[in-house]
């Protein structure tokens, strides 16, 4: 990327001083982040983000072979943006798999190389804590080689509150049963104003951060996310990133950041327009620029779509997630992407974007160069 060519355009857009900071590898401020969101042409922010992306990773684009298991969608939290959850057992569309049914999702792929199972569920008041530990143990019996990335900070905080444990105690029991790392879901947006409207009856922002802090202190790695495109302001997005950056300064435990686009079908915010493509491009680019201490920015292709995922590789993104077998949460919210991609399809997708595919394990060890 020729910064000399870009600099007059950055100056004309009023972000010349910010660009100079980026080129000098200086940390951006909260004010800088808000200013970047106010740039009309997202390609100007994307150009900066691509410089940072290529400094860190060159053309490498990471992916893995993973599958999702959502064992229950019964959830007593009433998040108004959610299309996946059902409030109680017996509601139309509500389900809770038996342990064997959940493990069968893994068993059916026994002859295929899958390196990660991603487990996220609703907050089901009708299941005992032993259900979750039994599920982990059963998956490890079926596939002892597989990495289990499971249970959002929302779930872990709810386990602690519901079953009379500490957060540390919950994590210790889950790890003993086979848990290997944490996903980043449930962060939504930390700003109290927006969170109170979006998800008032689940763990707040400081509580979410404390679960990840505890996990990092215990030696676990985790991801982090941000829901964008609902009712939050640009300043609240930047505030969210600043909180994640501060925790990463403290613990170093986050592996990747995933902006998650709000989908407006089948939920109580369906009146809202979804984020525009320009907003998506800008959000990913600003994420790469603000989160200077988090190694990877991931575009979750089932959510943003395949063409957008390719384009985002020029806007700071270096990871496209994985094969993602049996994704439910975003498809129940109206996502029209495939339920899964094969390894060959992912490799071709990355190559057509002019990048180099690199297969990874969950902890970003290189499994194979495609």
C-alpha cells in the first residue's frame, strides 16, 4: 500500500494527523476512533486498516475446520435483537437436545478432519449445570483430539448466579470437563444506555469483561465481539473497543475481534434498517485501527456474506472463521449464506480475493498452508 499516494486523500478527509499516527505505529485515541467513523468514504479508512493488516500478516488469511453445536435455544433472557432464543420450554421452536443428540452432531463428522467445536446456547433454566459438563465430557470421549471453544461470558456469569458458584469455579469445572477456550459472544455493546434497551436482563458490560479477565488469568484464551447496526451510536462503538483494548493491555488473552452485524428478521427490532455495506466496511476498518493489541480481526462470513467477506480482506480483516457446519443463530435471523463451506470452497474464496489461505487451529497454530 503506497501511503504517499493515499496521504493527500487522507488530508482532504481531515484525518491526515490520524494517518500519520498509524504510519508511525502510534496508538489512536477515542477521539480518533469517532473521527474515523465520521469519514464519508470508507475506502479511506480501509486503506489505513489494510496497512496495519499487511504489517501484521502480509497476505495471509486464516481459517479453520470447525462446526457449531447449539444444544438448546431456550433462554430466559429477553434480548430484543435475538431471533434464536425461545423464552421457555414448550414455546414454538424451542428445543433442548439430549447429550446424545448433541454429541451426534460431532459423531456424524467422525471421518472428517474437524479441529474445533463451537458451543453457544441459551440460558435454559430447566437444565442442570451437570448437563453442560456432561456434554463436554461426552464430546471429548467421541473426539478427544478436538478443541472445544464454548460458552459465552453471558452463559458463564449466568451459571455462576443460577447454580451458586463463582465465575472462577464455573470455569474450573468446565475446564475439568474438557473446555479449552471461550468464544467472544454476548458482548453486544457495553454502553449502559444501549445495553439497557437491548438486553437488560443478562450480564452487563463490566460483568462480561470480568468473565474474560478471569479466564485469561486462568490461562485460557478467548475471542471478543461487538454487535453493531442496531441502536448504538458511533461513539458507543468506539467506547466498546476502548474497553476491550484496556482489558487486552491488562491480560493479553484475546485472540481475535469479531464485529457482528445485527440482522433484523424474526426479532423485536425488525423495524430497523440493517447496517449498510459502507457502515460494515468502516466498522471493520476502525476495529483494526483501534484494537492495536489484538492480533486478528475476523469476518464471520455466515453473517456478512461471502462477497463482503472477501472485500473485508482489504479493510483490516485477516480471518474468515472456518467451515462453520450447522450454523443456526444468524440463519434464524435471516442470513441467506450457506450453512457451511468446504475447505476447498474457503480456500478458493480467499484466493479469489488475492490473499494467501492459511489453515489454523483454534489457537492460531498453522495447521497447513493451502
